[in-house]
């Protein structure tokens, strides 16, 4: 069973950058679309970004589009989320997640839905001060 471990969170000031990493165990990481979500206190978990198994297609929430880049290195079983120009409203626990289906057979429209994913990491805290 695949396990996901996030890292790279921290306490930063508005305008700073962070790169989050998510490393997966297991040999089939490269077969799966991967996503990043976040959850702020008192709010529901929300989609941030996703990337297909080849790394050739990506999707972003409007709230981070233009400020964030998702990428992956299948040789390292790792997916990254580079976040720039951070804002206090980016403060949340960030989670990575794995698609429940290999090779994304149902298209990109499902990428932002929580139910698309069957494996989640423990999360990494990002706190942005003004």
C-alpha cells in the first residue's frame, strides 16, 4: 500500500516562498495522478493543485494560480508544490493525495474532488504572517 509523507512546511512572512514535497513509498507512484489540498482551521479541505502521472498536465485552484507550480520527479517518487508570493490566507495544513485509479482514466474534470483520491499524507503546516 502506498504511503505519502509531506515535508517543507513552516512559518514564513507574506511574500516569501516555500516548496512542499510529498514522497511516496511503493513502486507504482509514476502511474498515478497526484494532488495537493489544504485545510485551514474551521474550513473544509480544498483543492490546490494536481498533476498527471507524466507531469505533462497540471491544474490549479484560482486562489493559487500564477503563484504556485506543481511538479513531480518519478525517479524520486516525489511530487512538489512550489508556492511563491505567499499570503496570510495561504495558512493551512497542506496534504498530498494519490488518485484512486491508475493512469487517470476519467479525465481532468475530477481532479479537484476529494473523492478522487484514496491515499492521503499526514499533512504539513504552512503559516504565513503578515
